[in-house]
């Protein structure tokens, strides 16, 4: 090989091919793991008196005992639903024994004969496992209509859709529009022209894959350079102020309903005995910013705080080019008992505002 252009082409081609193969292997292993988890849960529930009545308490106990990153009770429930929605996959796994962990094959081969066939199946189980990530599947199992679900399976595979694209098409009622269209194929062609197929790196750049591989969740959160730099310095600034702040985490992942969210900075205030959530927004203030922060606060009140904790407090920083806005979210707190007490221990709005404005100017 004496042509430089050929050298570059060969290296690029090799990289893309093997990157795609590696991403596909991670995707497939994660999908199979979650399917088997769902299978085990259902088998446990269906065998033995009273086990089916365990319900959520079973999943809570499992999550606590397993202590495996990402396998929370809601995620275990999603695995269970995956198995129930796609029973036909069990037969595929029993035939592909090389894909399974040791000493599982015998059990599956027996159970797969009893697995009920899926209704209105247009995509084979093998294609679902090999072409769709679990992030895709987590969206598809929300769809109750088998025909509608099959439609999106086909389109996602043929169009090499990323998860965001799948969600966007579902939300845009693509299935319903296609059903009403006199020329559905023309609509499909137009949509495929607008969609950018996902890259191999996108396949594993999702919360499920990162947790499965043991990688830091914050690595998948796309931050602008300005936002990342502000958060880096703001974290240190808050801690240096003292006042009882203890850092619990950055880009703290929470699951609300079927969607993951990330809280920029989470502190615990040992004097006030409460969580302090800090959200930084780059750009102009929008009313939805406060609503989102209040949603996070309500989640912490219901799912994270101990019975001895005081209500959590949220601090919203909106950083614009030449000015900053600071708002405290105190929804649900008894204003007479808590707000004054909290304001004595939390950073003053004026100090935070000046700090953010100064940092923005410095980072320009």
C-alpha cells in the first residue's frame, strides 16, 4: 500500500467496522441480560404460593439485595415488562446458547417451548436483539398496540434510528399519520431522508450501557464548555463558603416515571439537615426552569429524603452573557418555619449572582 489516501481509507474503514461490532456486542449483551432478569422475575412470581402478590415489594427487596448499579426497582420492573411484551425472544435465546451465561441454557430450552408466541409479529426476535438497544426497547414496551409497536420496530431498524429519533417519531404520531396517509410509502421515504442514522458510538452512549459497563454516568451528559467550567468552579465556591455544605454528587441521576434526569449539583446541608439542589442554566430564564427544579424537589421529598430530614431546597442559576439570575425554589415548605432559617445558612442571592457574572466574564 503506497497510496496515502488508501491508507487513510483502510484505517477509517477498519475502525468503523470494529467499532460497530464492539458497540453491537455491548448492546446485545445488555439486552439479553435485561431479558433474562425479566424472565427470572416472572418465573419466581409464577412458582410458589403467594409470590405473584409480592408486586413492587419484591422488586424493592431485589434492588436492595443485589446492589447492582442501575438495577433499581423501576428498572427491574422494566426488565419484567420486556420479557412479558416479547415472549418470543426466549426461543431465540435457547437456540443461540453461545450468547448465554453458563448453566442457563438447559433451563431456557425447556421453558422456551412453553413461551407464548407474540401476536402480529413482523420483526423476528433475533433482529430485535441484534438491531435494537435496550434504550430502544424501553421506549417500545410502552406501546400497548402490537401493530403500532411492530411498525416502530421496522422503521427503527430500517432507518437505523437512534433512541432520540425513535422517541421523536413516536411523539410526532408517525404511525397514526402513516395510517391516515393515502401514500404511506411516500411519507416513509420523506422521513428517512431527514433522519441521520446513528453512529456506532451512539449505540452505547446511553444510560443503560454506561451503567452496564460500570462507566461514570456523568460522561454521557452533554455539557457546553461554559457550563462545565461554571459548574467546576461553582462546586468549589459553594464548599469553600462553609455553612455546612457536603457534596453528594454532580449530575446526580434520578428516574421519574420512565425518564432519566440529571441534577447538576446535589449537596447535603448538615446543619439544616436538608438536601440542596443546584441547577445551572446557560441562557435566558424560562418559566419551565423553575417547574423542572420543583419537580426534582418533589422527587427528593418523596424518594430520597429521610423522615428526619427537612424539606429540600433548590437553587436555580440562570447564566446569560452579561447578567445572572438567582432563584430559590421553596415549594412545599412552611414559609414561617423554614424559609428564614434556611436563608441564614444558604448563600446569599447577591453573592451568587455576582459570582456567576464574574465567572462568565472570566471564561469569555
